[in-house]
């Protein structure tokens, strides 16, 4: 399956019925991290649960075949960055606390303290969470 570079967030949710409408609830973490803004309009793609189940089964088989002792397989996508990794990013926005916001694969957010909108900087990833990372500027304006 091809995933667009414009993807802002990815999560699993149930479709519920509310009156004459069907509702998909967006997790609060997607709002809190700035990926999605309340009141804005977004394109929504629904992917069959069968695809997710097949993917989980494939991951489970791979995990069982490996020599690691990992007993759980996360259904959440893994962050596209690792601590210590060097990245070149362009700051697209400023967060509520004044930090620069850059996005990489799948809309994953990298917070860049001290950066301004439009700056292109080289960062070292210092902290990685499931829905964002923090990058320290090591070179400005590459």
C-alpha cells in the first residue's frame, strides 16, 4: 500500500453511529501534538481492518521467527526516526510554546527548539516518542 507524504497522522478507531451519521473519533494526542486542528477540514481514508489483521499476523510471524525475546507486536506505526539520528529538516510551523515544528515521513513531527518558520536546519534527534521527536540544531541553514 502506498502512503502519501501528506499523511498527517495515522491511528486506529471504531466507526460509531450517532443519529443519522457515522462518526470516527480522533484521539486527543493527534490534536495535542498539532497534527490535526479542531474546526479544520481533512481528507479521511479508511483502510480495511483485514489489511491491519493481515499485517499484524505477518509481523507476529516475523517476530516469532526472529531471535529476539520480543513477545508483543505493536499495531501502531513505529517512529520514522531514532535517537542520535541526523536529519535535515525545514521548519514549517511554530508550536504553542515557541518551538519550531518540522514534519518528516507520514507527517511525523520533529520539535526543533530555537528554530523559526522557514529555517532549514540540520538536527540531531535527542528524544523519540511515538507521536513526536525532539531535534537539537547542530547546523543552521544548510
